[in-house]
């Protein structure tokens, strides 16, 4: 397989990390995971979004950029648990529109993002995991992460709107949409095999 760059996109709780790990193993490519557990801003952010939105988004942006550059320099294929584009198009844009990020901070963030894009290669394929708000809230509550206890269904719903808007603007050949409301990666072997087949067809490998 020639060098490929896959991005797993999707809302909080949709199952990106689990699918990233599984595809990384089955395709034999490196994985880049989102820096969540060791993120020093997450808990503060969910308690006070307006105060910590800029700090959180800069942290995510830097870590994703650094990880991607490292693997690009090694000329390795990789799969990414959330893409750098989501940081800007979904999360920062949503926080700005909701009034949790000031015009000044959003402009600074956007300028940093644009500068970083000059050094990264866009994914060969974005795999968009899609689920409704009720499904996402159920999964978030079931995994019982303390820093996620303050996440509201309104916030998750607003992110879903931004995701659908972003995905709709991308060319069809660059996106694979996977509806995950009734998908369990550990039990639905046929569904998972179909995902693998769809990836190969999209990449024409």
C-alpha cells in the first residue's frame, strides 16, 4: 500500500478513537490520537467555556499539528483521530458563534491555523462518523469521564450542525460517511468489513 493519510472525523462520543485503533491495526498504519486524557484545559473548559475556549483550542491545534508533522517527516502512512480541520471548522467556529470566544481570539486562532496549513497535507480520505444527539449523549454519559460531566445536549447538537455543514462542502470522493447510531465495532463484523471495503474503494487501492 502506498503512503496514505486517513482522517476520522466526528462529534464527541461518536467512537473515533475505537475505530482509529481498529483501522490502524488492520491496515498496518500509524495512529495519531487526540490529546484528551492529558489535556490540562478540558475540565476547566467544560466548567467555563468562555474563559478557557481559546486556551483549549490552541492546545488541541498545536498537538494535532505536531503529531502530524512528525509522521509526515518519517514519510509514514497514518490515520488521525480527528483532523486539524475540525479544530477550526467545527469547534473554534462554534465557540465563536456561541459567544464563548471573542472576535480578537478567534482572529488570532484563525491566523495560526492558516499558517499551519501550509505545512500539512490534507487527508486522502475523511471518514465521517455520524450519530444523532441522543446517541452521542448516551455514549458520553456511559463512559463516565469526569471532565465531560458538564457537556450539554445543546452543545453536542450545535456541533452536529457544524459537522454536517462542513462535510456537505467537501467533494464526495474525499469523504466516507458512516452512520454509527446502531453500530458496535466489537459485534458488527459485517458492518465493519463494509467500512474497510468502502475505504479501499474510495482510495482505489
